[in-house]
């Protein structure tokens, strides 16, 4: 969404990946023991809100400056993850994460969880396919090709770039949540 559709190169998506995993893990351990949906939803909501906030700041820059700011965000969250051991567990990570049992299907088994993740990935690909063919996807393509022209036509390009940044970060966060439960 961000690079291919909008033309913005981000080096900081690892931050969203890891942050979503930590939020989901901490939510399951402290708020929703044994649950999968509520920690995952909490993580995706937190990532969407943080990405919208940071995106509003970072997207003020263009080109290499945008990329370097995203890299700085990723480096900052990496240091926090390894130094704030009371919350994140540091190099040891978080323990006590469990997968749920739904309708008699135990997701602790690798094959069942693999099928679950594959189903989510398939739904994600379908949603992205539809998104790229939507009016918003067309505007993002126009921004990638010539942002100034899209702005002169009347599109609020900064708002569309923020949508792309937030959506891309949230999808990356979903991947982080799924890996955390692995």
C-alpha cells in the first residue's frame, strides 16, 4: 500500500510489527487471558491510532527525509523494546501467550494455526485487491505518479497519504500479532 501504491518508502514498518506483537501479548497476559480476538483487536486499534499520529508528523517530509524519519522511529522503538525489560521482557521476550480453542478446534496445533493464518492472509489479499481498485486506490496511484498534479486536481494528498500510511502500518501490525501467537 505504501510503497507500491503511494510511492512512499518506509524503513520503519518493523516498528509497527513489533509494537503490535507487544501490545497483543501484554493485552492477553494482563487483560484478556486466553483470548485471541480481543488482544488482536486492541493491538490493531493501538497501531492504527499511533500510526495516524506519527504519520501526521512524519508525512510532512518527502523523499529520503520521510524514509529516514521512519527509520528513526523504528530504531527508537527497538531500543525501548530491549531496554524496558520490566514491560517487554527484553531479550527474553514475553511468556505465557496461549492460542485459543474455538468450536473444538485447538489452535495450539501447528497445522490448525497455519490454516487459520493462511485464511487471514487470503482475506487480506482479497481486501487489498479490492482496495487497490477502489477510488482511494486510484488517488494513491495518482499521488505516486505525480503528487503535484493530484493536488492541483483537488485531491487532499496529505490526507490520502495518511490513510495509506495508517492502513499499511495496521496491516503490518496484523502480521506482528499473528507471529506473536505463533
